[in-house]
C-alpha cells in the first residue's frame, strides 16, 4: 500500500471538511447578522422565526467544526494547530449564537 496516497487522501479529506465547516459557519453568521436582522423584517417576516432556523444551523456548523479538528489531527497535517485554533474560535462564536437562540426560544 502506498502511504503517500493515503496521507494525501487524509489531507484532502481534512481540507474539505475544514472548507465545509467554514462555509456552514459563514452561512450561520450571514443569517445572524444580515438576513435575520435586516432582510426578514424588510420582507415582513416576524423575528420569532430566526431562532428556530438559526439553532439547527448553528449546531450543524459546530459539528462540522469539531469534525474538521478531528480530521486535521488524525491526518497529522502540518497546520493542525492553526486550523484547530481557527475552528475553536468559530465554535466559541457559534456557541454564543446557540445560547442566544435557545434564550429566544425559551422566552
């Protein structure tokens, strides 16, 4: 078995997972800071819808960020510390949004 091919596949998988996690996190942030507060009210949609949409997207984004960290560590990528730090920062921001969504839903 060729270990170079296996390592390359692991690195590609880790990079793809990182990209996916960043896209989903970006979508969640765009919804939170552009669509929900600005565009939905202009369209006449009530604010109560936002937490119901944001919460599952935030949780999915957190899942993919954790998966990204895991993949970079298992592939022993040379940028694993940098990627883990970026992902951890995004997870913290997403957790804040999740808490805010839960507070909106429970109030």
